[in-house]
């Protein structure tokens, strides 16, 4: 459950005995500890009955801002009274639902034998990432084939020449004019200057292997692949 917070005095209203209570910390999904903010000025109340919607409170992570339901803190007094420790947050009105997001299915590639196969592989990968209504881009790129979907512009280069810095810059400029993100797929990889430029401009770079599976080349591509979409 993690480390305990600094103790605060809690008095039992039944026997008037005072206890030093330290609220437990809970691990957020991001890994940061979350501790219930105990209200040291409010009085603890005896638990006389149990109601499911009163057993939970929402704790907001100070690191990522995520709100998560956790059990309300309680303290057992030696006199036999169970005390509900007051906290400075509102209780959750409904029971917490254990609904983790479904895992993204594995990408199903197509073997690349032709330039058309390369375009198909890139389109399938974009669809796997969550983009819909993929179509040919309105503007034809200087090299390769352009694909577009809502919010993103992709360039697929099925040639045997590594993509150049100019290729990456042209894609980025076109995406900027359309207020869209962009991504580059190349069959032959990238020149060193193209990789440096893509890192600076924030362009995800992928290499298409012959199995049809796009392989991330830079950190921007890794981030795009890991981004959950619906």
C-alpha cells in the first residue's frame, strides 16, 4: 500500500481516547503516491452502518491529475468503535467501476512486394493507431505517396532511396498549412540529416520492413505508437 503520511490526532467520540492516525498512501496508475488529505480540524464519526456509496472517495493525483476512487480511511479504537476519519474531499457517489481499457489488438501486417503494398501497409498501420477515413492526400508530395485522415498527414516513400531532409521538411510544411500532425513511412530508411531534422520538427519516422510492419525510428514515432486512441 506504500508509505504512511504524517500522523494527525484523531479523538474517539465514544471513549474520548486520542489516537495518532497516519493516512496510508495509494499508488496512482502513473506511479506517484496519493495520500488522503485528512482534515485535522474535523471530528471523526463512528461507523454505525455501511453504505456502499459512502465507502469511497475520489483522490486526485498531484502528479498527473487523475482522479481515482479509493476506500475512505477508517480507524479502529480499542473501545470497539470504528471511526471514519474525516478528509477534505467529497465521497464518490457511485461504486468504482473496474473497467480497464481493452488492450489494442496486435497489428496485422501485409507483406510488401510492391510500392502499392507499402502504401497499404502504412494505411493499415494508421487505421490500427485509431485514424479513420484514410484517403489519398489532396496535395501530392514531391516524392512517394501522400495519405490523409482527420488530423494527420502521412507520406509513404516506397523507393530504394533514403528519405532526405527536404522530404521531411516538405511534409512538415504541408501539414502545418493544414493544421494537422504528420508522419513519414520510408522503405529505405532516412538520411542522417533527415533524422536530425525530424527530431527538431517533431515528425514521427517509421521504416517499413518487408513484413509490412512499420518500425519506429525516433522518439516521436515511439510516442505515436503508444498513444491510445478510440
